[in-house]
C-alpha cells in the first residue's frame, strides 16, 4: 500500500454481488459458493440495501428442521423458527442492514463491525444505494502500509504541524508499523498530543514517544538538580 488510507472508500471492494428480495433459497446458497462469501446484501427495485442474508440465516433451516417444541409445549426461539421456514432472500434477511458510507473513517467501520458482530458492511450512498462492500480483511489491509510512507506522514502531518521550526529536532523511526519518536522539543506540553496524533496515522500499530524538553542550564536554574552525569574526578 503506497497511499494514506483513512476512510472506507480507500479500502472497500467495489465489485459486489447482491440479491433481490425474491431470490430463492438455493439461488442464495449457490451464489455464496460461487463468489466465496458468507453474506450477501439484499436490494430493493431501486438498488437500495434493505437487508443482508448470511450463512447463519441459512443454517437456521438445518438447525430448526426438526422438533422445536420445548418441554412445556411452547415453541422455542420463535423468530428463528419462522426464518427456518423462509424460502426467499426477503424472508431470510436480517433487516435493516448495518451499512456504512464511503466517507466513514476506518475506525468507525471497525467499531461498527465489532459492536454489531458482523464480518462485512455494505457501503452505500446517502440514498441507500449500494456502492461496494468493506470486510474485516479490507480494514486490516491498512497495516500493510510501507514503514517509509508512515514515517513521511508522521513527519508531515504530526511533527511539522505541531513543532514548526523545531520539527527537525525530532527523530522518527518506524519498524513494522511501530513509530518511535525521540529528540528534544521546546514545548513539552505538546508531547502527549504528538503521541496521540501519530497513533491516529493510518497503518500505525503503536507509538513509543521518548520526546523530552530542552536541556537545562544550571547557571540559569541553580536551584534545580542537574540531571547530566558528572565526570569522575
């Protein structure tokens, strides 16, 4: 990866297979196998995403194909049982679909997947029409970004922006996505801000910040201990 990916549009897959609500059960299974996917968006006649059918939805037919009556004569997991008898995408799908816009930050998409426990998200325009799909693997691809690219962006977007004319005193090393900042800066209050901003650069795995303030002058600060080691007599 050579550029800076920061939003869903940078990493999403644009070639997407989708279903109409009337797609039959066997057609859904066949499409999943042919495309090697575990979930498919379902569209209405206007191309808007109205739901998602996953392998979990399809497997309910196998799970509840037999006896579903509990010991007290009540039907257990009623909603799943209803789905188990569904035969079209519109009946099987989980709705409304959990979607994301192409302008959404990658962190937002990752949090949405984690909170809603889904492996991929349809990417839609503001009117709900399908543009693409973003998966967990798409989000992880940002961590394949070259260390040199990361270092250049940290220098440009963080260090130079924060420290201005004193930016050259900051050394930036990046190895396997881990950023190390060393050197002396005049404004120590900006050090934690530099660490947070560097951590937000796409592709950064972790940040080690060892920035310190300017060296002391004992003649100007006689009441403060001098941290420099003294030479042996």
